[in-house]
C-alpha cells in the first residue's frame, strides 16, 4: 500500500506542475482564463484527476476543455518526469463547477431568508385560536391555600 501522505504530496505536486505548465508553456489560443483548483491521484499513483475552473461562458469552457485535451500528452510527460515515478499517471481534466454550486446555495439561502421573513411578518399579526391561557386555573383554590398559613401537616400522626 502507498502512504496516504505520499499520495497527498504527489497530488499537490501535480496541481502545481499542471498550473505552471498551463500558465507558461501552453500557447493554445483556445485556452481561456483557467485556474487549476485541485488534483487527486489514486493510491497506486496511476491515475490523476485535475480539477479546473474557467472564467467565461459555456463556449469558453468547452474551448478550454478542448485545449487541455490536446495538451494532455505534454502535461503527462512533464508530470511524469518531475515526479520521478516508474509510470507517469494518466491525467483526466474535470471542470470544477464550484461557482455554480455556490450560486445555487446562495439562491437557496436567500429564498429561505425571504420565507422566514414572511413567516415572522405573519406571526407578528397572529392571534390565538382560543383563549390566551388554554389551561384552567382555579383562582379561588390558590388564594384559600395561601391565607391559612398552616405549615403543620394535617391529620394526626401518632
């Protein structure tokens, strides 16, 4: 088995290498404003998944994906040489849709806040369906017990 710390170090190194190669060596005009966000590698160090984000619309995302696919061989050889492993890991590029998920969660939270505000507005003007005090309280019994002032137990305890 491979050490998990070693796997994490290799994954971090792959992320750094791919980011530097994309920034400095790939001159493909299809490559948009790309950010390499994460890399994960299997425990046997054979397959690596590289996550990236692209600033722009769907056309920019698809052209960047095509540019990364065409540069995959050069990136794999660079990563293999730098890591010094027996087998260069295969690279798979996955579009990281974190921004879309964040926007979706923000929209859900805003909708929940609006519903909570509506519930509070309705609760402020609400009235009880019945009486304000739903339990029966015998005021006469409570007053009589207080007036006797007896602290001694009743009955004969001999």
